[in-house]
């Protein structure tokens, strides 16, 4: 793996794409303690190890590592029931040049994977849609998107765990609780989770 | 007179929050680290009153605050310099001082720096969220910012106050900068400018980041950077070309290139920078 030092406590591992991020994250998260990292954080094309005592040493060690394909058996599967009545269904249908029913069919027919979290606690960036289904964000973000909103932006599908401002295109809503700060596992959708959306 | 182990907030000032060393370890779930922006100052305040360094204390912003002790206890104020009064009497800054039950404590406006830390013996004992009592203003995790009338529980004191060890140091205005990971997103001229220019701290700075205004840093690449994980002290360059230094409540991922990371020892300079102050970067490598 190719790792750069970032400041005094971190290294950033570069990946060729989403799949490689997944494999790299699975490997590094499993070996977090051995590497002496406090955080292992995946993102779109990179994985960060933070809280390292000697990032130079870790970067040198990682140069000799290759991430094998992440074992599918270890990833959790979550089904998200969705009421597809979002305010931007027509907009997405327009961008995809299909009907609204087909938007729902495409979305429910795709197996997604949580690539990474960010933006807000428990907000999962799910990949799985083909590249030609990338969606432009709204020109001006909404000041409040309700919790549970299922939305699209770029190559990602996300579910807003709490109400927040947001510029993603809204497909619908789920009642599923995505974030509970006092739970043993506070986020329902963690990196690596396989996700299916089901129409109600 | 009540003698519960509590602090009553009489006046929270412009912004006062509860802070400890934050909640590292959850960034992969999108949870910011949060915690005291000036960590050495928080640790010092805690040591002075006999607390473990990671205990929760109060972080003020520019204007100070007023409190009333429900019990007889000890406190220490560190970080930004300010006039401290207990029961109307001027007492020391950067040292442990006693407060009688019912005594009013006034931490005045910061006279040098921006954020003062007020530790009390026993620590602030509000419930922890994900292992921390810190207020995170980005995600909303942890207790809300303090308001007048709040009554904060105080834990049992575990050790005697250790008196004084505070040596006020010159904070300086230079930030050591480790380049990378995306320094190649700036033109060579912009990179040279970053290491030579002086930047003014914008009023929009907060616990998330210090926003700087100065010579525009031109980018060498126009495309969008796929979201990357962010670290404390990251210097991000948005399309405006005006750098932002990420502090405790920074987002866990971001889509603008990080051209360098501020040296850990210089983070307190960022924490204490006031709007209008001038900062510069010294490129370390």
C-alpha cells in the first residue's frame, strides 16, 4: 500500500477506488491495535490511520502490505424500509431520464455498501449505483432535512441520521433509527455494511 | 445554604462549554474528536486542582463567565489570561484557589488569548456521551453550551490541589507546518506564499476551525477532491484560496485539499488566536 505521512500522528493510505478502500479499511481496522492507531477512518479513495506514535515507521511497514479482498462474511447486512415520497424524486427521474417508478426500482434493486461515514455522526455514504447514475446536488441546500431522509448525491446514497441542513436529492424517508449515541453500537450503518432499500 | 457539589452558572458569557479530552476513536462513524481546543491549558487547569488531566472543565470564549459554588471547593483558571475573582476578591490566575460554599466566581474577559479553562476539584460530572463530556458544536453531541441557571454536578475531589506550576509562556504567532498530503494541489508559487505571508484571523473562526484571510492561494488543479479523512490541525484550502486550520470540532471528512498540518505544539496558538490577530506559517518539511 502507498501511505503518506500526515502531520506528526497520522498516515493516509491511497486506494485506486471504492473497492480497494473497503478491502484496505477491513484489513487496517482488524489490525488497528497492532499498528498502534487510535482511529482507522475510510473515505472515498483513502484510509487514514490517526493517533500513531511513529507514523514514519507505520508508513514504511505498510509499503510491504497488500490488502486482500475483504471477506464478505464479516460484513453486516441491513434492510432499510423506505417510503419513497421524497421531494426530489422527479428531479432524480429527470437526471436519470427515467420515470419515478423506475427510480424506485433501480434504488431498491441495488445492493449498496457503506463506503464511509462523515458529514454527521452515523451518516453513511453508500456506494453501489453505477457511475452513470451519479446525481447532481441541489443548487441551494435545504436548511433542514428531516431525520430518516434517504437521499442521493454524486455516486452516493445516504440516510440522514438526524435533522440537519443538506443539499442531497431526497428520495424518501425511513423510520429506522440510524444513530443512538448511548447504544453499544451507536451507528446502524458502519463502514463495510451491506445495505438494501425496500419500498413500503 | 445548600452545600451540594454543584456549580451554578450565573452568566455563561458569549460561549462557554464543558470540555475534556474529547471522544477520539469514533471518527469512522463520523464523530468529531471534540474536546478542549487548547488541550495543554485544560490539562494544566486539571493538574492544578488535583484532577486527572482528562477531567471535564469549562471552556470560555473571549468574555469569561460567572459561577456560584454550591460547596466549598477549589478552582483554577488557565489558557487565556483573565482577571479572576472569588467572592469579590481578586485571586490568582494559573493557580489553585479556594472557594467557599456559596461563593461567586467571576472569570473576566480574556486579556491575552481567547479561551480560558476553569477546572474545579472533582471535575464537571455531567453524563458522558461516547466516553466524553465534551460539547461538540459541529455534531451537537454532548451537553449544550452553558446557559445562566444551569446547575452542573461536580465529582468527588480525588487529590489535594497541587498549588501552582503555571508559567505563563509567550504564545507567538508562528505555526510550524508539515506539508501534505495534498500540497501538490497548490501552485509552487502559492506554496511559497503560504510559507511567507501573514494571515489575519477572521471573526467567523470557531471551535471547528480558524479561518484565515490573506494572499489567495491558487490551486494547481481544478477538479474536485473525493472526500478524505481529516486530522486535527489540517490546513484546508477551499476554492476561495483562503486557508482554514481545523480545530477540535472539525468534520471527520472533507472535500477540499489539505496542504499541510500544523505542528501539534503550535495548536494552542490557533486555539488562542483572536479575530484580527495575525498568524504565519513556517514550513517544516
